[in-house]
């Protein structure tokens, strides 16, 4: 086109598009949900703006917040249109030519190596999936602040933008026209599109319409050589008695009118494809597990076939009213603990009276729970204020408090319902129905994926420290290679044992051999193994549990049952210990003592009560924390 301005894609975008075009990835269906998801985001944005300025919506059809899908079979065009916020010329250049998120190259690489384009939405590049099915794409967009533009590209490294002087004015919003490849003919079938919307876009909170063809009977002038039209009439309407009646009365009238006959004709109608009643407003007992799973997939933009590990759907009442659904994902994302303290993390969507406000509120959940997905819809929060004002609203604190409680309850229940978690007698009593099978080992799975978050929670959240400590799992000298809990440890404590013993290190083999354990093992005391670098950090915050103190067995202060000989030995070796302490420079050791913690090993170096353990020294040196 003569007025078109040409642009080149950012290098990574070009690479990504090449990967997509040449992809052998078989699930090409995903493009539709990505486009619908973008349309829905754009509608959320304009609806949010309209809260403070009604004018932005315009009038008539423009004010209808909906998504429309249309087919042009002869031209092989599939178009998706929304009345969302639209894009200015600048937006088109920026949003559909560059990748805004950081770490761009890394995920382009990942897409290439894994070949799994299912994750494309999570990476914030879902739009480009259109090139799975189209070889030429036009994006027509009208934003309130600009004229209407057309963005177009054949995925050949470049795109063009022109002021739109030939298409019908959109009013506001965006229309994406996909010129489908020959192999993508299936997407010209209405039934296919309906199936896809049902499958992937069921929980979109705006109506999705399909311009659907319908075969209808219409009256047409009869051909000259047609003998009777009565046969025609009865045939085409035989299934519908009501119509037959009206036909008869018409028949009487036809005597004066020219003869007509019935013919099939194709007409079009907007057919609503989704149920827009928000799932979180429904009563939990009316929502099936499949629905929660599907909802999780659309919320997390994670379309694998794994079920979330757990969910909690509840209504909070009282001063602050809200509804929420929280999910524990089936897996932790790879970067969950990467630069944990430096990146903003929030995965809950905030709605106020069904209006989407933001998914960037990190005031809703503490950092350590940021692995959860979900949403909160509150009736108490004000609608007509800015995001910044909302962020400071007093109710958020109450919401956060309740969300944490519910989240920890949900996690505790994973353990409670897991037959593998119970020990001894209880275990035999657990009836292993098929339902339990699924729950078997769920908590170990949870712990494996998100255990670190619980530990970070103990560090960060003093208020819930005890609740979180209940969720801790670890191996010990008596756990037999399995995970065990503090409660289980306590139930096995020896009569008279006051402290909970633990030792820290990098691996079990090394710890098992530690001289610090000799005596404890011999006397049949259980010792916890802490082997994660974060454990050292954790134990600086976790001082006690159920009135029992924690004692690092490699540190000063280990009190075992008094040995009758100890006092005697102290006396006997008094001179030796004195000499020894003098022989070692004072900056190397604080003291030399007779100890009852050893069995075979003659002596051992112990850390002072408040000093760093040897393991901590090692961690600090390697900076792995
Ligand atoms: P994401 O949706 O994760 O941001 P996409 O690749 O799907 O990534 O879309 C890129 C950007 O293009 C969006 O963030 C949005 O700014 C813009 N965009 C895409 N589709 C639309 C649309 N229908 N209306 C308005 N803006 C859109
Ligand atoms: Mg998107």
C-alpha cells in the first residue's frame, strides 16, 4: 500500500516467528485462545478506564464489551474482533514488533529447544502464535486517542503500518484478520471454532459470539413449471407443527398472491459461545473438579493436562467481604526462586465487583506464597478510584490476612488427605479407595516443588511461623529415607528429651558419618538432617516448636542425659583441658571442654551457640543462599 510505513521486527521476534512458522508443533489450536485472551485483556482495560470516565466507552455498539468471531470461507479469512481499548499507532509498533518482557532471548531459546508452544501465553508472546495457522495477518485497530490503523505482516522479518482509509471504521477496538494457510482449512469450520472456544476460552468474562450460518426455509417465487407447492410446504415444515398452522392460513391467502415455494437459504446470526457467569461467584458445591481444573489452566495460562495440586474456593464475610479461589499449581515454575528478593511477584488477580482491576497487586499475598495462582473478587473495595489509591486501601490488609490463613489451611489439607503422610497404626486404617490413590504422595510432591517457599515463609512471616513449621518436612536419622514432620518427631521423642536435635550439612552420606551423631545415635536420639542451604537461614528464625527448643548438635549447648562419669572425667582431665586451651591460640577456639557427645571419635570442633555452624561458613563462602 502506498501510505504504508515499513518496520523490522526486533531480532528475537523474528527468531520466534521463524520458530513458529517452521514448527512441527501439532497443537495449532492454541492461536485462538491467545487471540481471545488478548481481546479479553483489552476489554478489561477499557472497562477499568470506564470506572472513572464513562465517556471512554462511547455509545451504542461501541459500548458493548464483547468479542466477535467471523469467517470468510471463500477468502479463507478468520477474524476476531473486540471492542477493547485498541492500539494507537505507537502501541502497534511497540506491542506487535518487540517483546517487552525481560529475558527475551532465554525464552525464545526455550521455545526452540522444548518445541512446546503451549507455554507461549505465559511468556507474553501469545500473539505470534497466529503464524501457526496464517501466512498473512492484518491487525486493524482503533484507540480512542488515535486514528484507525492497519498493521500487517507476512512473517518475513518485517511489518507495515498504514492509516486505515479503506476498511469499515471500528469505532473502538481491534480486529485481527488471519489469512489462513491452505493446511489450516479446519479453522474455517464453525464447529471447530465452537469446540475450541468451549475447550480453552470457557472462562473468559466477556461474551464471545460466532457469526454462525443457519439454514432456514424462506418463501421464494415458485417456478413456472412447479405443479403443486403444497407438497413442498408439508415436507419442509413437517417437523414443526406450530409453523404448519401458520402455513395453512397463509395457504388460504395465497390464492390472491403469486405462487411461492419453500427454499433453503443461509442466513447468519451471532451465536453466544460461552457462559459468562464467573465461576467464583458460583457456589463451590455446583462447580465440578473438571471445571476448577479448566479454570486453573486458563488463569495460569498453563494448558498442560496436569491438575492443580489443590484449590480452595471460599467466601469471606465480615467487615471485608470477598470471594476467592486459590490454586496450588502442579509444578513450580523454573524461575520461582531466581532473584527471589528483587523481583515483584504476584499471581493473584484482583476484581472488584466482577471488574478486573489488576494482577500486579503484590499486597494481596506475601512473597513466599507467590507461587499460588488465583483470584479475589471483593465487594467492599471501592470501584471508582485509581489503582494506586486502591493499593493503599485498609481492607487489603484484612484480605491478605484471610488469604494467608486459607492458603495455609489448603496446604495443610494436602498433607491431611495424603495417606502416605500418616504413620504406623493410622496408616493401616487408611482405606485406600481410588480417590486416595490420587492423593497418595501428594504432600511429598508438594514439598518437592514448593517446600522452599514454606521455609522462606518461616523466615518472613513471624505471625504464622508455627502454622508454617507444622508444614515442614525433612529427613532424619530415623525417617528411613522418607520425609517426616516435627509433630512426628515429637511423637518419637525419648522420655525426658527436651530439645529437638538437628544437624546441617550438604548431603546425607556426609551427615550420617558425622562424629556429632555418634553418641546421639547410640543413645537412640533422633536427629533431623537439614541439607538445603536455606535451612541454615531458616534455623536462625525457628527457635522452638511446641515448647521444644531446637538444638544444633554441632553447636555448644547440647545436653544429653547426665553421664555419672562426666564429673569425674572433668576432674581427671582438668589439667589437660587447661593446657590444651592455652596451646591453641585464643582467636581459634573459645574453650576446650570435656564432652559427652562423642563415642569413638576422640575430639571434635563445636561451634559456639551464636556462631555460624561449619555448614553456614561454607554457604557464606560459596554465596549460594
Ligand atoms: P501478552 O498478551 O502476554 O502481553 P501477546 O503477544 O499476546 O502478549 O500480546 C502482546 C501485546 O499486544 C499485548 O500486551 C497488548 O498490548 C497488545 N495486544 C494484542 N492483542 C490486542 C488486542 N486485541 N487489543 C489491544 N491490544 C492488544
Ligand atoms: Mg496475550
